[in-house]
């Protein structure tokens, strides 16, 4: 019998979960797979199930902040999934972010910051590692903070045009950014998490 784990990542069977099959449904921009498995219920019975998991690799994101000016540097860009699900123009205000692409999280986010915003940061502070959509997506997101001095950029940023990126820098007063969450103008989960993290820890 063909080993189902040969086609896709699988951490191994355990006393409570056993893989019986995996099939790749799409392998274009990212990879969508359908897993068939058995899960041991709390009453001891085994139940068969199948789920689809979207694998786009792990990612990283950072909140750039100026503690003296009490300002944060965010980005604005078009996000197709939001456009097809009620976001009128598809534009989303976010913290700088990207995929790891075989880099360690710190190296990856420093690279993304330079590409997207034009800021150069030498050090980032890790604060969280979270699964953002565990019902459907495998991605684990690494969250960072990094201090900047607003306006002290190497270049205009904007992202990688050959990857379809056209990213605008958005610099905001911290209190205004929080107010924009309340008004629904900032509705990206990773951005809300980092802004509220700064508020509850009293960093700004």
C-alpha cells in the first residue's frame, strides 16, 4: 500500500490520530491538500474524518513603532480574499508581513520590512507565535516588534513589483490606530493583535 505520508507533511500517527490518506487538490500559488484520518474520541471510539488544509508555509509580521513620537508604521495593499468577502475596495491596512521562504523568522521579517516600508531595522523583538486560521490553514505566524524613528527610511518601500506588490506606507499616531480598530478601518487580525499587545503592555 502507498504510504500516505510520502505526499505531504505529517508529524506521525499517535494514540489519538491516524492518517489513512492524503491527496493534493491544488498546487499553484500555495498547496491545498485533503487529508483522510481517524480520530479517537473521548469515549474511546474511533471516528473517520476528512479535512482540507491549505499550506502556504509559515509567516512573520512586525509592528514598527516610534516610542518617542508615539507613532506606528503600517502598510496598505490590495487583498483579493477580502475583496470577494465584503471589503469594498479590497484594500487592507496591516503590519508589514511575509512568508519565511526558508529563512529564519527574524531574518525574514527584517527583509520584509525593508522591501515593504523602506525602513531598515537591525533588531526585532519576538512576542508571539500564533496559528491564525487553524480550521483551514497550516500557517504559524511569528509576531515581532521593532523600534524605528519615523521618517528615517532608506527608500520608499512598496514591495516587490514582480510579485504583484504595490504597498503604501501608512504612518499613524498610536491612539488614532486604536480608534481605527474601533471604527472598523483596521480589521486585519495580526495588526489588531499587535496594536492591542502594545496597549495592554503599556509600550506606547
